[in-house]
């Protein structure tokens, strides 16, 4: 799964992290020059999908806005976004809606997460598989999301908050209504080609042979 492009992007960004303690804030020349249609805005594909892009705010496990999250956008590869729109339509008769916490993630943001874990003494999140050094989010094929009441926007009870790094967030580690709610999400996503990461009830990926990207979200609308 490792590619030369990923290693080049990873190496350049890692050098900046090691020197400055954070991912580079200055844009590289041409970093927004992606082929048209490489990534699409999920809400332009299906406007009824709600978003709460946590890494564009301080309301996330690092306590800081992550590099590359200048705009709170849910961008994905076209096939992934279209599949997500089908999930939304599948849930609509049940009075439910998707709410996306994170979608495409620039490589620089992944590196910032790794840097946070290492400098804060939280290497265990890397070792236990809660934070990845090379993330499917960088490919634009992975999404973090939950279910909400389509009318009120109120989140369904999933048992834990988003980005809870413990066994309580493992998808099957629940009972009663919490487990039922998680399974509604898993089954709706699976029906449209998404697979759940069993340590995080909110984390889903869809297939596709793509390169990782580092274009910041300010490049998109």
C-alpha cells in the first residue's frame, strides 16, 4: 500500500515536523493543482448530509486545529462520496441522517497527529491502533461519521463520544440500544460498500486504488 508519492510527501512533511514541531503552514507551490474531480465535496453530492469537521476546530483529541484544515469541508473521492449519498438515501425512510466528523485528511494533518502522540507521551494511541501513521483518510476513501435524527439533528446514542480511544468504542463492544444504533450504521454503510474498522464504531473505508494526498482543505470549496 506504500507508494513512492506517499513516501515523498511523508518525508517532506516529517522533516518539517521534526524541525518546527508541527506540519508546515506555508503552502508549497502547486499543492492545490490536483486534476479536476480528484476530490468532491460530500455536501455538494448530497446536501442533506450533516457535517461537524472536528479537526478544523479545537474540539478534537489534540486540542488544536490540525494543519491543512483551514476549511471545515468533507471532501472524498467521487466514488466514496457517491456511495455515502446512497447510504444517506437508504437511511432517510427511517428518519435518520449521517453526520460526518472527518473525511479526506491531508498527509500533514496525519503527521501532526503522530507528532502530538509522541511529544505528549501518548504513543499508546499509535501502538494500539487508534491513530495511524499512514491513514486511509489521506487517500480520500475513509470517513468518520455518526447517525442523527434527520429532523432535530440530535445524535443517536453510540455509547461513546467520537475519538474515544478505548475498548468501549470497539464496534461490537456494546449492548442494548447502543449496539442496535451502531449496527444500523454498520449495516447501512456495508450495503453501499463501506467496511467498518472494528476498534472505532465511527470509522469506515471503501475500496479504491488511490495515492495519498496532501492538498490542504483551503484548496477546495
